[in-house]
């Protein structure tokens, strides 16, 4: 399955909070369907699954994002792939590189 991988540095909680807010507020039909946070030792795995309704296709689309965090080192994967965008106006390091909502 196609996916997008991104390595980041920053705060995992701030990144996931940003994703939750941006994705859900970016579409009238987008919802956070599932959230899981696991910790083993110094490693954390944060998984989010979002859905939105596609009027064009008459179906629901899902977006899954996982964030593996060890300290401030982050590895982010999304399915389906989401094109990254750059923003210099962000005040948090974890949001310096962020993904737009899926289409």
C-alpha cells in the first residue's frame, strides 16, 4: 500500500494535537475515528485514524497516521500518502514540517 514517511524533530504530543485539530477542522465531514498511544521504555507509538465523507465518490475515505517517538526524534508514516508542506510560521518544532489534509 502506498504511504508517506517523514523524519522530524520535535514534540510528539504537539504534533498529534496539531494533526487532530487541523485534519478535523479542515473538512465538515472529517472525524477522528481511533486514537492509540503506547509507551515501551523511551519509545512511544501514537496512531490516529481519521475519516471523511467524499461526496464525489459517495463513500468514506480514511487516513491513518502513526508517529514513533523516541525523545524528540519522530518518525511519521501516513496511509494513503499525504504531500508534505513547509511552514515557517509555526512556533513548535514538531510542526515545522506538516502534512496537509488528504484529498
